[in-house]
C-alpha cells in the first residue's frame, strides 16, 4: 500500500506522521509524493507503524508509476 493511501485511510496528516516517525514535514512529504525513498531506519519505522501495510517495495513501485526510478 502506498504511504499516501495509508495516511488517507487513517485520516492522518503528513505533519503528524512526520512527527511520529522522527523526520521533518518536508521529508515525509517527499516520501508521500514519491520524490524520495526513506532510508533503512525510517523504512523500518514505517513498516512497524503501519503494521506492514506500507513496505519498501511500495516506494519503488511508486517511482515506476510516475515514470521515475
């Protein structure tokens, strides 16, 4: 599941998510928009926080959908 979809489903703002995961808003926003891929330690936090609903492959597939890799 894409991070954006997860946040919408949980009705969670990007700024709240960023605070919980330990990054600044603009970093989390880049992840949500598919402009950047989280580093390993944040990827692990995202997987843990979302109970595995958002996982690493979702970020790589996101780049393919937008024509970026």
